[in-house]
C-alpha cells in the first residue's frame, strides 16, 4: 500500500473498543515528543489564559466542526467566567499536538488515539501532559463509497486510489487497517470531504468515504456528493467482517440505511456494515478545575438553546448522553467527574485523573 497526498438502535459500549487497553495501562507523561505532539513549557491554554478556551475538532466543512461552533457559541454567550472559540483542525493527531503546544484547550480524539495513549504507543508515547476526557461527543460510522459501480470491497481493483479521510489521523489508520483485511494492492491519497465527488469525476479518486453521524443523519457534503456522482456504498464480505469483529482496534457496527432521509445512493444495503469511530473531548490535566466545571455546567444548563444549532447537539438533551460512550480506563478530569456525579450520570467504573 502506497500513501501520497492529493492537494486540493442498540449500540455497543465503548468498553468493547478499549478492552484491549487493560486496567493496568499507564499514561506516558514525561518529556516532549519530537514532532510537536507534546510540550513541557507550561502553556495551558490556546490564548495563554485559562478563561479563554479554544476547542478543536476537524476540518471546517464537517458537521463535527459546525457542531463545535454551536457548543462554543452556547458557552461563550452564557458564561461570565469563560469564553470559547471553535477552530478547525486536521483531526486527532493535530488536536493532541495543539493541546500539548498550548494552542488549544479542548480537543476531540477518537478511540484509536485513546488506546494508543493508554498503552504508551507512538506517536503518543512521550507526551508532556496527561489527556483527560470530559465529554462524550459523537459516533461516526464510516462507509466506503465509489462511483465505478462497485458494490463490494472485494471488487475494488488493484492499484485503486482510496482516500480514507483527508490528512493523517487515527480514523485514517483505523480505516486502512480494516481495508488491509480485504485488499493487498491499493494507494491511499488525501482528498478533502467536500472535494471527493470532483476527484471521482476527474479520475483522481476511486474510493472515498461518507459517515452516518450518530447512526442517524448525513452532513451536507454527503448530500451534495450524491447529487454530483452516482454513489455506491461498498459492502464488506462476510469473512472480512468476521476478521474485523475480532480486532478491538476496528469497531464494527451496522447502520439502518432504509430510512427516507438516507436515500439517494446508487447502491446501498439495507443494513450497512460500518467502521464506527467513537469521539470524545479531552483536555490537559493542568486545565483549571473551575474552568472545566464551568464549561460543562454552562453547556448542560443551556443545552436547549443550542439544540437547534446542529443535529449533533440535540443529543445533549438526554443527561445520559454526556457520558454514554466514554473510553474505558481513560482518566476523567476531576472537575468532569464531580459534575457528572452531581447530575447522576457517573459510573463507578470510570477512572478519575490526578
């Protein structure tokens, strides 16, 4: 597999995804990782002031980023103590690096990074801080798509170009790990989500991705993609699904694709096997207790006001959503732990950080 860049419902618990980490895993806290993921210079906030928070998620065209703007606006408007600015990013690795360099205060990560952090795996094996989780964000089940008329992963031709997310991220790694169970010869490239349809039309991209956010809805760029090219959802062969189900690093779940608001595909199975990536928000361990508590309390008390901002944010109307898919054995910030105990959604199996 080559890698180059093109410029241009019941669900399982997150404990299933993180079981391989083990209760005895430790976090690597010392030193500074070459390449900029960690920083031991003492910076604790994106602006140098703990009351001015920067939150980072993913690329600017994604629903994930749009929803983070709603969160930032809600807290910024309703808190007299803190302000919040949502900024786009290149994903998990970028977010963890920006936290370490003091360029961000709240960052979205996914299960793969959580596993690697717990196990002390590269590139998170020499961080200068301890990431601590504070909030369940969303689930993104990923489907592979094409415009060639292929309906199964095993129909992908040798040497095909595949963009398993733009840039470099844990999500990209998870999707290529899944593909490696089925394919021997393909080339990974990097195409922005909103540019996938154009790249397919121009013959630069053979296989791209779509997501069914929280198993429920699609972002605007997916709707535009289906209107631009014939979009075929690729099905995973049964024998490959069995392999994926035995790999704790590649969480597999199914998505009901029969609902009217998910129509418009040239081909899609009624129940699509998806690689589901669960995402949470984390902070540095040295972010002030009162700041974290104020962020969560303001978000909780004013969630009705942000419900209409983005489809992601309506899920926060359910108290249980705040902690429904947390990473097993991954430490909570003490302020988050206290807040969740107070609103009655704390699980005694959760771990509290220093």
